[in-house]
């Protein structure tokens, strides 16, 4: 268990104006939220004194009735013996009771249990009527059970297609989660791999190992390669080309032409970039007799052709004002937003923050394992520190996971980088801010624009947000309004 000790203090109100006005020198946070060392575990659980409050996730606080040496989960939710008998009488009764215990450990509420247990009992009775009483054969019964259940509903014909899909998901997901617990190899329908094999695994063996081991790509990047190469492989299959050695210039250029008809310029360029890596690897391994990369023409894309999708500071104020900081979710999301705005962090970096990355004694925030492989230590802003303190004290679930930002609803666990970006996009839309592709990167661009407006050099701004190359920061010259005005009005010599 994790013990976190915090000095008792009143809860300050952090205004959005404080975030806007916070200087980049970053004031020290006066309040402390000190993560106790690992040895301060459950032995001190529940200790409470006048000076410090120790928060410990203690399982003893949640009493579970026992029958002999066996934990009895169902009695915790149901009191009528007839109800318990009906549940335990079905052939999956033991598995259902174990699943209830699993739901409890994941943080699901009794309301969820009251909905799922009758649903799972009906699923067990349905499979039994169909002659299926083997756990391994249960996945084949999911879709027929849902179809029969929907057909019995008197309102099936009056519901919209959208509501029917929602109702199907509300039935399918609890059953698939149950099957995932009793069948280790089971995958839900929406997580089934679209392809059971890697593209070109027979004709270009070892390519994905090369991406992982030699180039050190992340799983998300490898997934993008898999998608691009699947398209290329499907195209070659149409022409019955079994190996890359049979490739020719017309085939490669024809694929690019076909691709450009269905995808935009950026998507086409990204897919062609992945195929270019494959062709170079095949040439290195002797699988190609000549270099076909020059034949892989891509749509012309100009560097610095777009303007960063940043927003004004007035829009930042509007976005922060729509966050309801009275709720636990609002306290968490507000802390995330001020981190994005103040430091320009990536969504992945915020999702990976742990309690150990915040040095409250030295007022320092450490961001390890950044995109370019380095780490950055920031002075801890007073506004950011207060927002994080409020979340940790009042809203963060009790958990032994040391990741700072946790899910607010079951199943318990840390937030993903996708959910961090989704929360930023939600508040941008809620505030009525019109921006292209809203998300966490919108606030990252806004942070850089703030630095440029404050006359920081491009090198300093790039280092602050963790750019690996000055070329990544060049696009922000388009929003350096003051220097651009000097170029327009004068001869530009003062800028050289």
C-alpha cells in the first residue's frame, strides 16, 4: 500500500487568472504533498494526528463476509436466500461469484454489480439451454444471446439505430469482461486483431524486429507501420506478386496513385514513408536487386506550410473557467490543464507522471523519458503545485499505484495519454473555442506561443518544451508577430 503524508491546510482556490499571470520563472509552491518512503506501509495505516494526515488504502475498511475460510461475495450485495440460490444454482454460479469479487477490487459500485449479476445468470441459462456447459465454448454464445435478448424487448422496433447499438454494447461488454476473466486467451470483439500475422512476415522476415530492436520505435509507431504495410501487401496481392523481388517501378508508382485517391496528403506521405523504410530494409537484406525507393513518389508537402493550432490567452481563460472544480473529475482535469498550459507537456508525459517525479522539497518537477530520450527538470510553479495538491488531497482515489493521475471511474487505474488529450479536447469544445483538431497539443502550441510572445528565442522555447531539433521549433516563427512586423516595415537588418 502507498502512504502519502500531507500537512493539514486549508484548500486554496486557484483562479484561472493566476495561471495566465504566472511568470515563467515559476514561483515555489509553499504547500507540500510529501510522498512517504515505501517502508511507511500498512503498518502505519489509518494513523491520524493533529499535524499530519496519513492516507492509506486499507482493505480492512471494506468488510467482506466470510463463510468458513471462503470469502462470500454475493452475501455482501444480496440478502434474500432465494436470490442467492438462483445465482449459485446456475452452472456458472462459482465463476459469477468470483467475478463479483474482481469487480470489487476494480472499484465498481454496487449499482454495477446489481446490473451485471442477473445479466450473467441469464447468459448462463441461455448457454445451458443451447447445450453449452463448457467454458471454452461460451464465446460463441455471446452474439446469439444478445440477439435473443434484443428480440424479446417490446421497444426494439421503436428505438433508433444509435440506441440499439448502445444497448448492444451495454449487454456485450459486461459479458466479454466476464469471459476475459475466466478465459485467459479471450479477446473482446473490439480488441480482436484485424490481422493475425504481421505484414510481409514471410517475404521480409525480421522487419518488425528491426523496428523494435534497432530503431527503438514505440508500440504505437509500430502499429502505424503495420497499418501502412497491410495496405501495401493487400495491393500487391491483387496483382499476385508473392515476393518483393517481383516488384517493379510501375507497380510501386501505381500504389501511390491509388493511395492518393483515398487519402489526404499527410496520410499518403506517412504511409509512403513506412513503405520506404521497408524497401530500404529489404535492399539491405538482399531481398531486392535494385533500389525502388526513388520510384515511391509522394505528394509534395511543404515544410512550415501550416500555422500552429494555438489559442489566445483569453481563450485559455475561458477554457479554465468552464472546469467544474467542485467535483473530483474537475480537480483532476484542472491540474492536467494547467500542466499542459504552463510547461507545454505532451499527453504521454502527463500520463506517465508519478508521485516520485514531483520533488516537493526542492520545488521541482521531473519529466523523464521524453520523446527524444532525455529528461527535463522544471521549477515547480506555485499555481501548478497548488492545483496538484488539491487533486491529491481531495480527489485522487486511494491506490497503491504511484502514477499521479488516476481514472475517476471503474475500472481503477492510471489515465492513458489518449484520455489526457480527450479531456483537453472536451474543455476546448465546452468553452466554444473553434480550433482545428482540438486536444492536448493545442495547449502545447499555446505554451510555445506564449514564450515567443515573451521574446524568448526559438532555441530557448524549443528546449523548454522538449524539442529534439531546432527544426521542430521553426514553424513558430509564423506567430512571432513583433519580429514579422519589423520585417514587413523595415529592411530586416536588425534581425540578422
